[in-house]
């Protein structure tokens, strides 16, 4: 069994899309084993995106995840479990940049580039590999928080 992390980002939360996104994620037939609303502080965002620390867009990632672009620092963190969990979620999420994502994907339908804030509002984060998923899940969840 593989686990993966999904974060419904502040841009989706502020637009009231959390329930719709969770509904769509149910199509993967994966088992939700963890779910919580998190008020994201800078330290948590930096830990989550630490592999991008040296990149030019790092500060924008942190500002986005901590709600600086949307005046809302709440994120819905979800852990899914099942066969090929990472790939199933990635397929449904779509490409990172909404303009490149297929329309039938979550990012293709709900994401956009916000010219005012220079923010890629891609509405969700989805782990990109089983290794990343393990690391990310350990940042957002304690083992005792999972439903077995």
C-alpha cells in the first residue's frame, strides 16, 4: 500500500472549493486515512518546500502556502492510501501550471495564473513520488492521527 499527500491550498480554500476537490478525489478509489485543517505558519511551509530553498520562486511558494496572496492561511491536508496512490492523485490533479493542465483535471478546471499577485493558483499540492510522499506526510501528520 502506498500513501500520498494532498494539500488543498489557500487559493482553493478561500474560493470554497475544498469540498468539491475532495469529492473529485474520491474518484481515485483510494482510502482517505488522514484529514485535517491546518493554519500554515512560515516554518511549516519552508519545511514542506525545503527542496526548492535555493530556487528563485521559493519565497512565492512560501507566501502562497502561508496564505499571503489570499489573506487566508488555512490548508486542508489529506493523506490517501492505496495501490499507485501517488500516480492516481497526480493524474487527477493535472500538470502544475493550470494553463498546461488538461481541462478535466482539478488544476485545469480550478487553477489559474493571478496576474495581480504573480501567483500560480494551482489549488492543490500532490506528492510527486513515493519518496516525496513519505517525507511530506511525516511533516504534516503524526502516525497516531491516521485512521486504520
